[in-house]
C-alpha cells in the first residue's frame, strides 16, 4: 500500500513532458489532469475556468473543446495557451510547432512541420545535455550518407559546387562543404594527394555505438521526407513507390519484419560487392516502412 501511495505522489509531482507528445491535444489533456490531481485537496481545485482565466479567454469550456478536437488553435491562441501553462520561451515555441504539426492536413505540410519540430527538440536536448554533443557529432546527416555513397557513382566531381548540382540543389552548399570536410577529417573519405580523387576510407559511423534513438529518428525522418518529395517531384519511371494496407497477426507481422530486414541486408551486400567492380549510375534512396495504423481490437 505504501508503494502505491508513493508512486501516486510521485505521479502528482511530475508534470507531463511536452517533448514526449506528438499531438498537442493529448498534452493539454495530460496537463489538465495533472493540475487537477495536484490541486484536488485545495479549496479551489484547478478547472477549465481557471485555465481560461490564465489564458485570458472568455469561454470557460474552450480548453475542453480544444482537447476534444471540436476547435483548432490559432498561432495567437497557441501562445496564450503556452502562457497559461507557464511554459518557458523555448517550450512555448515547441508547443506552437506541435500545434502546427497536429493541425496540418496536407501530407507535405505535416512532414515539414514534423521535421521542424524534430529539429527543435534535438536542439533543446543538446542544449540541456540530454544528448551528448560528441555523440551528436558522430551521427551523419542525410547529406553525409549521400556524399559517402557518391564515391561509388560514375563521373563524379567532388568540388562542392559540382556536388550541389549532382544533389539537385536539395542540400545547401555550406552543409555539403561541412559534411565533406568532416568525412575527410575523420578518415571515412580520403582524397588522393595528386589526382584529387575521393574514395572511401573507413566505414561510415564505425565506433558510433549507443546513438540516442532521437538522433536515429531524426536521420530516418530526413530520408523519408526526401522520399515524399520524390513522390511529387520525380517522374514515375525514376522511382518505385508502392503501398499496401494489410491486417496482420502478430506472428505474420514479425515474419514480414524479419523478411524485410533480410531483403535489405542481402541487397546491401550484393550491391557492395558489385561496386568493387564497377561504378553505379546514380544514388538511390531505399526506404522500407512497416508501421501500425490502428490499435488492436477489443474483445466484446
């Protein structure tokens, strides 16, 4: 009984963490319930009216309507909500970004907001020390991965301006220069002193163990975002993007996941062997996605 009581007391003392949410309505619900628990023995327990007064809103039920999805938040109102929750300046910016992502309906717009939100959260975690700066430096950006792969492509000039053209302007020149310099300095790429040819040195990300999941997620999101851009920008003959929606048992899901991993490993090995004999024509990005779109059903 004492353990349960202590656990409950600890729960009451810890407010929800904004960076743990991908839907601002869920965060608002958790915040409101936290404040209700925190003040349940007070003469004036926390209420929708209390929140409305703090946000300078006339309607006492406005927060309830927002949480239930019956209303959306404007940028100005999102700032008022952040103020009512006593969020810091950085947290307020994050909350507004989370509102933008949650309320966006166009796929490209949602991905753009998600990318911005992810980058904002990583910057904050770097600043707070949650993510080690040295570890962060070990995690290559998508630009770095493409530059590394370009050593296997025919007729490539590793002058930064030429690389900008090869990469179709999708990366900034300063990012290309920085990534290339880092690859050469680390020994992952090497430039021949006489010919200037750039070749692979050591394996990319060798020795980068225990990379925080946030950084891996950020890189994967960047690469998936490129895939979404390709869907709208590249002709069908230059890409192969298909979708399939399936109802799977847990056993089937695990089997499919295993087969996809084996497929990826086999192709990576085969292509690596082939590139030792001749160069490729272009760099392609292969993304494999398998994820749930529904919850498990309830037994009635």
